[in-house]
């Protein structure tokens, strides 16, 4: 018979001996990464809904609103990534865990897909009415999936310590 057994492996936390830089200290003190991360997590799903409404109903106002929302998040994203990096390096000592790996991977996907959407729209302002409009929307859907994943796992390192699940054989 197999039984699931949890083994807790706590994340390394910065010691009092190692003072972060002034910028990192501000990021940690004012919790800037969780605050900054709400921008893409809130705006990108709304922008994708606007894009879908524009594609389905042919209303250019919705598509334009989605484009400006994409640009706004693309401008804010470097601060989100920088504050996340500083938090990871200073609060968690750059711990290489599955949670942080997933967050880093998701942020790379969001940055890449968002950049593609903005550059594509600048290069082809009529993309929402072109034959490739559903491919454009699919790229946006991938982006929102990645931002949703990052948001879903975002608070877990602080909310609880990561746990390693192992299976052991039990007699009886």
C-alpha cells in the first residue's frame, strides 16, 4: 500500500547579515512586486476580452482599446519583472524551485507574446480585420494563460513553504 507523505523543504530566506541594495530594500519594504504584478494580471484579460469583442462584432473601438492596453502593460512589464527578480534574489536568495521556475517561464512567455502582439499591430494596423486575426487572438490567449499561471502561483512562495511530495510504502 502506498501512502503520500509530505516533506517540507523551506525556502532560504535572507539573513540579517546580508543587507540588500537600497532599491531592493524599497522593493521588499513596500511589497512592490505583488503590487506591480496586478497590472498585467488585471489588464491583459480585460484587453483580450476587448479584442474578442472587436473581432466578433467588428467594432474597432474594442480592438483599439485592447491595443492601448497591451502597450500600457508592455511599458509596465519591465518594472514587474525587475521587482520580481529583486524579490527573488533578496528575499529568497535566488532559490531554484519549481515555483520560481514556473514564474520565470510564465513571465518570459508573457513578455514574448505581448511584444509580438504590439509589434504585429504596429506593423499591420488592420490585423483585427485580416485573415490572420484568429492567429493574433490565439497569441493573446496564450499570453493570458501565461499571466494567469504566474498570478495563480504568484503568492505561493510567501503564503506557504514549498513542499516536496514523496510516496512511501506502508505495511498494514
